[in-house]
């Protein structure tokens, strides 16, 4: 394929992609007048981009009006000329994304060959529409005291510097007093809205080094945005000169202060680094004359040294774990029991626990596997997170003294008693397909049970996280395969889970896909909701590791 044909196909591809996106272009309008405030028809107005040197020309109509439509955000120079008048030049005009900027031109009578040049201008007041907006350019984004690289690399945290914008602890953004679902997000005109969670797609936001500006508009938006608030990100483009940049953002526990109430600092070694390079693009024998095509390349990456963190986490955790509970130990006094129920094989139960209550799950015959998911009762967007539970504690083995975390870094459940120690946080729930494949026929499964439990609380499929499965002796062999160790299952095994916040739990009693028993040997299980003893100052779950202690601290703040 020839170079010319390849360039043509690339241009057509870019044009087709641009046609389906919302525009980030703005407009520059104005009126040309003489010293007597009369309009000057036929005046020639030239608009020049300061960065890439591109120019556009407009002629004032009979009313002296001119306009430049579909102008990309950048810095511009405006020159106006008319017979008998001195040349007018405005050398510093900034156009933001989706802005309609009015620039009125006042010509003076030419007494000799002269040019009237206007330098710095006051900030323009929007008189073209009733939309309220605020724009932050790259310099402001990178230098405002907003530590958006502390926990993430998304520059959206800088939005809080815009008046009328608020962000909650979950990262949801509200503009102009509206709700998060009333905010539209776009990057270079392409929507980046997460339609499942009414927010921004985290992976679709560019590196801050690539951002030319972001604009937040609120109230009286154009119909094309269909929302109360609009967040528009415009990326950088190349210019006539070559430019480059490099950056390094270092986070290390050696530079941190000790958190109030703790005698040590958590390990941290986190590096965010990258750079950019831009300039004119010229292809020999294909592009002639002054450059009219430009490129901008950006790179950003981060590295976290986990081996030291893993060693520190394991060293602090393993020495604190208590021995397993004896099967005849930890009796529940009669007046502490709130409710008791049996769940038949293949069925499920929905349990509500208040903070300080516990749920004892009993595998009466030693043949059942019990899957569990949970949500915080007051805000059910906060839910169990098995991945963080494994990552923070550096172990997939859940046993007495461990905790189960939420996706907000708080403690959902504490394992205060456990006779088994054979639980699974890796494989997730059984489905109709996995059950049919394992047992040769369709059967009730955990995935469908959780759908039923979620529907009763107004939730749906997207609200069901990966589950924890108790009495499921799953391990990983040397080849990385999941294996089942049935010898660890015993009749009468139980686990006590203490609620550290008000919870809604879904408990499913379905066979595990790896269970070799054919047919499935599931039996009824017993659930006992009871009031747990108050945790002692040296409670093993609260003191097992610095990570667990911090998770409890964040949890306790909800009830302070």
C-alpha cells in the first residue's frame, strides 16, 4: 500500500471518529467598529493559532459582525484590517473548550503606517449565554495543592478546586448541587461516563501531563449535554517547536509522618513517573512547506515495590493469629441468641446484622459449602471485597483472627471463632453452567441465589461482588491449579462472623464446583444470629496487623 493511500485512510478514520463525538470546539465572535462607534463592513479579520501557526480569515458583514466557528481551544492572535484604518492586533486571546468568546474590535483612523496592538486583556465575562463555567489549564492542574497522586493517578481529584463542585468519600462528583448521575464526562468530545455507576470511567482519564485544560460547566447547559453539569477534558497537541517534559512523583514511608495513635508507619514505596514529547510532523517527499501536522506523545507509569510490603505484612500478621476454636468450644449463651434458622440444600437466606452482632454458620453434617456476600446497610454501594481481603492480609487463608474487608478499606466482618480454617476466597460462586458441568445436570446454584437475595433489597446483577465460601477446602498446587482437600471437612464445624457495621448478608447453601461428591452431597446448614461478646482491648482481629488496625480505625469513624 502506498504512503499516500495510508495517509488518506488514516485521515478518513480520524474524521469518522470525530463525527460521532460531541464537539469540544469553541467560537470567537465580535463586531468591528470605528472611533465613532459605527460598524465597519468588509473589514478583514485574521485569526492565528499561536502554537501551530494555523490561520483563518473572516470578513465582517454589513452589520460589522464576524465569527469563527469550530475553533479548538488554544492561544490566538487576532488581526483586523480595513481601508483607511490602522491595523489592529490583539496578541493574547485564550479560548477555552466549548466557549463562545466575544472580542469586539475598535479601529482607529490611520494617520501613517501604524499598527494598534492590544497586549494583555482582562478576563472575558461570558455575555453569550447563561452557562456558569470554570476552566483549569495544565499549569493549574499540575501546581494546585491537590494530592491526586496520593492514592490514585486520576486528575479528577483536581475538580474539587472548582466552585460548586463537591466530591464524596467514594469519589462521586456533584456539580451545582445536583446528584452524581447528572454529570456528563468527556475527553476530546468522546463520552467517558461509566453508565453502570454514574461516574467517570477511571481508566479513560488521561495522564495529567496530557491535559491541556478541563472545563466544568453548570446550569443552563446546551441540550447536547443533557445534564446539569458537564466536565470536558481537552488534551494537548503538538506545535511548531519541539517540546519535551519528564516527571517523577515519589512516595516513600521514609518521608511520611507517623499516623496519630500508631507507633509505626506502614511500608510504602510508590513511584509515579513519565514524560511527554511533541512537535511538528514531517514526512520526506510527502509533506512540503511549513508543518501543518503535529504530534504529541505522553507516557505515565507507576511502580509499587510489593515484596517489602508483603514481608512486612506477613511478619506482623502470622505471629498474632490465635489457635483454631475447638468444636465443643465457644458456646453461645441462651439469652444471647437472637434467631436461629436452617437453610435447606440449594437454598439461601438473607440476614440482617447490627454492629456487634455475630452470625454462626454451622456445617452440621460436614458436607456443605456456604457462600456469603454482604453490603453495608446504610449505603449498599459499599460491599464485601475478597480481593482486598487477600491483598491486605497477604493470605487467601481466612481463619480465626482474620478480617473480611469492604471495597472502602473498612472491616465488614471479623472472624472471631473458627473450627475449620478451610475456606475459599478465590473461586467465587457456582453458576448454572459450572454446576451442570460438575454434576451432569442443572441444579440450584449460588449465582442465582444471590440474584434472588439482591432483588429483595432493590439490587441487581452489577451489585453482586465475588463471594467468600466457608467449609470449602480449596488450595493451590505447585502447578497453580485449584485442588479440593476433602479430608479437612468435618461434621459440626462452625465459624462465627462478627459484624463491624450494620450489614445485609446473603448466605447460599450450594455445592462447591470442586466438590468431588457425586451427586452433590449438600445438607441443611444452621444459622444462628447472636449478640457477640464486646471485643477486648487485645482482640486478635483488631491487633493482628497494622493494616487490620487501620481498617478498624476507618470503620470506627462511621460510628464516632
